[in-house]
C-alpha cells in the first residue's frame, strides 16, 4: 500500500484527503476511492481533469508514493481572451501605447 493525497480547491477553501491505495492504482481510481466526490458535490466524476503535483495527467496515470492528485475545476473564461480584453482596456484608458501595446 502507498499513501497519496487527493486535493480539490475552490476560491475560499480546499479539501485534502489522504488515501492508502495499492501500488499501480490509477489517478482516476484514487479519486473515486477517496470519497472526495461525496464531500464535494460540484465535482463531475464523468469529466475529471486531473494533475499530479501541478502537471496535468490522464486519468489512467499510475500514482506513486507521496503523489498529490489534484482535481481541476473547469475554466470560466479563456485566458487568451481575458488578456486581450485587459490589453484593449489599457490602450483605451491611455495606460498602454496604442501601437506597441507597451507602457505609455
């Protein structure tokens, strides 16, 4: 048996659960065995995006001793679009050069 952590975070709290699993267990199986789905109703078990120590992995990835399996929430906005909107706003407000986009 090996010990791994399962983590799910929302803006104001995080749920961390330590789980003992058999060696060779997949990340997805660890999440299902941990019971975190019962504690966090907003996790969709059919559409899990997982990571191990800040690196996205497939659900079939085998876990190792001490791994931290992270359950990622879906993005609410496309990061590229958000950056583009901020840059346009800065240009309109005169905080950025209209030609280069750098500081005015």
